[in-house]
C-alpha cells in the first residue's frame, strides 16, 4: 500500500511540474538584434520591455514569439515594411513621452545602428 501511495505521489508531482512549466511564461532572450533593413540593425532590450509592458500580446498579437518571426512575416507579405517599428515601437514610445513617462528612442536613427 505504501508503495502505491509513493508512486501516486511521485506521479502527481511529475504532473504538477508539467502544469507549472506550461503556465510559466517564456521570457525569451534578454537582448535581441532585429533586422532594421537598410537603416541598420536594431538592438532590442527584450527583458527591459517586458518589465514595462506586462502584456506580451501588446507586441506578440502582431507577430509570433519566436526568433525571426518578423522577417518571416515580411517575406510572406503579411507584415509591411516598418509596420512593427512604426505601429508598435515608435507609437508606444511617443505615447509614453507625451504622458511624461520614461521611454525609449523617438526617432529612427536613435534605434538603428549601421
């Protein structure tokens, strides 16, 4: 009986571990470099953005949470050039700036590195 109870407890523990792992959000890379086209690469402090923007869907409703998703969608024609930068990034930065909050760069040249 004790052996069956031990096996059941271990099984529940393993199952709970899987559930907990499935519920913990994937934070992704701390720092990323985005393809900025002819203007140069864009260093992107991913974890710094996560600290400010609690809802991942603020960005990831537009593109998947995987490396190369933006470039893939642009290549497939489902994202227009500059759509992410202008619609998400710059818009958010300008809204925070207008509200008097700390924000990131407001112009193209402040993000893109040649």
